C-alpha cells in the first residue's frame, strides 16, 4: 500500500512499511525511510507504483485548466478528493486525484489553501484583480524583452531615455526599465554609462559626470525661482575712494576690492571693501532660502552654479564703473612701521574704478617680489604699498620665512578645448589679497565677539579645525579669532556673518543668536555640502586633465615620481598609480610615461612607464 502525504506544504509519495494508530513508517521512491503522522496522509492507494503515480499525476495536472477547475468548485470549502470526483467522475483514480491536488496547489490565484488537502476558490473580484496583475506582469516581461533586444542592438528605447538619469545614477530595481537595462548590460558586457554612450544617449562624457552631481545635489535642477525679489539700497553714502579688485579673468562674483588713501598726518587708510548682498534680502526671504539650500557656489572648469540668482550677483558684485553697496573695513596704519592705529567699519556705496585681472598683471609679481618701483603700472603705487603692508601683516601673524612651492593650476574651457595654466602659490599679488582677507575676517570676528553678537568662527587648535559659534584662536593663521566674512556672494557662512555685521554696524538687533537652530543647522549642512562641492570640482579637474591628454595626443608625457608607484604629470595636476614603475626609481625622478588609453566615462588612464628622462 502506498500513500500521498503532506510534508511541510510539499506533496510526497511513499510505501507503507508499518503502521500504528497515530503514525506510519514509509519508504520513499528514493529509498529514504521516515515516520509520518497519520493525519498528514492525504491519499492511500495500491496502484500504480510510486514512479508511475508521480509521472501520470504530473501529466494529468498539466492538462487541467485552473479556470475551468475554478468554475467546477463551489463557494464552500472543499477537499481535493471531492473536486477530483467532480472533475473526473465518481471513480477518479489515484493519479487523477493527485493531479487535481497538484493543479489546486499550483493555482494560488484561483484557490486559497485552507488546510491539508482542503481549498476554497478565490472570490470572483479578487480573482479578477489577480488575473489582471498576472497579465500586466506578462505584458511587462514582453516589454522588457523588447527593450533588452533594442539595447543589445545599441538602440535606446524612448521609455528608457525618459528615465535615463535614474538608470545611470540611482537605479530603481523595481522598475521594468531598470530590469531591462541591467539585463542588457550583462548581455553586452558593458557598464550602464558605456551602454548608454554606445546607444547615443550621452551628449558627452562631461554631461555624464556633471549629471551625476546634479542628480544628487540639484535633483530639481539648477534654475532659480522665477520671482526673486530683493532691493538695492539707493540712499547709501558714497565713499570718497577709488577702489579696485584683483581676480581671475573669469570671476563674475567679485566679493572684494581695495582702496588706499593718504591721510593728512602722513598715515595711510587702507580700505577693504566687501560686496554686501546682506543689504538686499533677509534670511527668510525667497533669495535667502535659495542661498540656504545651495550654501555655496559650485565651481568646475568652464562653468559654475552660483549660490545667488544672477540678478542679485549683478546688483552686488563689485564691478568696475559703479558705486557698489559694500561693507567696508578701514584700517589706519603708520607706513613707518606698518602698525595698525585704528579700524572702523562702514556700510556705504564704494566707487569701483577697475577690476584688475591676474592674467593681465601677472608680470607685476616678479617686480613686486624684487622690490622694484612699479608706479609706472596702473595702480602700481597702491599695489606696492598694499604688498608691503601684507608682508608686515604676515610677520605680525608669525608667518615668517615661509616659502610656497606648491603649484596652482587654472582651467579654461573654450569651445570644448581646455587650457591648463600653472603658477606658483604665494606670489606677491596672492599674498596681498590673502593677508587683507585674513585681516578683514579676523577683525570682523573680533568685532562680533566684542559686542556679544553671534558669529560663525573657524577655530584651529592642535592642528584640528572646527566651525563654531564661539570665538577662539586660529593657531594656523596666528589670529585670535577668524570668521569667514569676505565671500558673501559665494558662501552662505559668510552671508550669515554679514547679516550679523550689517545689523551691528547699523545699530540694529542681529537676526541670529548664538543658539539659533538655523545657524547650527547651516553650519552642519555647509561643512558637508562644501566638501562635496570641492570633491566634485576635483573630479572635474581630473576629467579635464584627461581631456587635455587626448587633446594633445602625444605618445609620451613627462611625470615626476612622488613615492613608490605614485607619479604626477609635470604639466598637469594629475596623479596616477603606475604599477609598471621599477621600484628602484627614486622619488623626484623625472620619467617618460606612455599613454595607451583614456576612458572619459570611468575617468581612468591606462599608462605605463617608458624610461627615465635624459638629464642634460
């Protein structure tokens, strides 16, 4: 005698070896012996044999239409044997009965299991919804297969083109588009970005990298609101100075400018003028909220995403030919010893007469460094005095004898062609600007602290920098406190400090207090966002270095060994691990590197060591 029994939801066959009142010992068709409970037995039969029973039941079960079976079942709960007799007739065989059981178990959409061998047909409305879902899934599989076929032929279906950013940067694996895309990637052996590129879906490799950044940090796009109301004060007193700025050629957010006056007593009055967008809108205004979300201008070679709307930038940038709203720090000094006698701050309109560009005045660095008379140059006399004052400020901070030998690189992208220029950091003009900015940031930080007005400070102790609302020394700079205040067009922290300073200078209550949740939240978000923006800028500079290599199309390039197998290209700020570099090549050695391939999508360079550069 044989049995069909239920084993944890699976149906098994076995031959009875022995039986007690509550259990049976059976042997499966594979020879395994086990003991089962009598209550788990669904059917006893003498014929056919176990193997024949399994084959015949599977064959018959596959022929049963579950929809017809559902029609045959009533609304009440039933056992499979009852339905087998209804379907095959009163003399249904063991194989036929097992076939019905397999059909019931294999059609959970049509029948709900209620116990061992017992079922109830699904209500008509539930069945209709389930069948519609199955049909939808079937149609989806057909659609996925068609998409995969198109992708493997390097054609991009319109449905996938519409969700391309999601596929590339944040795939949703529950969507059919993603399933098709990933299947196609596996079949053609390409990464997602490379497959989209082969399908013509990427306008350029640059767009791919920028798109990833925008998808993460600007998911709603980089456009500003259509209405960005702000004001430009019309009643500011015009300063009696002639100010000028020093910036790169492509700088449009000109935050700072300088002026120099000769006082009647022989002293000098140095003006440090900072653009004052804080005069134009409040922290909780539309523009203020935009700045809070963006937190900083994003820079990348050939492009930028400004923190403030273009109209605000145009209204407040310190552009030549206008009297621009500014927060000014005036520093009275004695040119005999360059000691600071007095400082005071003013809100005013500053006439800016020139925007000097580094590229046009670069030649002055050598002359200023050599102490030459540069009064024959535009603003040469002012630059010479400001440079001497900057050197005195550096000495006062304890920054004596420091040399700068790290290169800085500038990137220009013109008509998709990149120009990379190099200059040494710490040149006289750089030092002039840097020292005056340190003076402004430290002076205004002290002003806020002395008047118990909340500010945001960068504090450094034991080599660690932290951002806090409590004034403290910045050991690296050698100043008692340091509050970023000199770039309010470009950094939100500076803008917060300027709102505080403007209120203090104007005799009004400051908008933020030291424990303000909005200030503490801005500090936290700014640090994370500013680091992410800087990382993106670095990645894009690496990308344009690779574009430069392709553009130059030379067989070999000169590199300098940094350490072990790390090398730096001499003409570029590009570092590369070079496994082929012999271990005996010492750091500092110039070598020739052969470029074999550049992958602009993955931002990788395939290069090998060629030979040392011949000396002499």
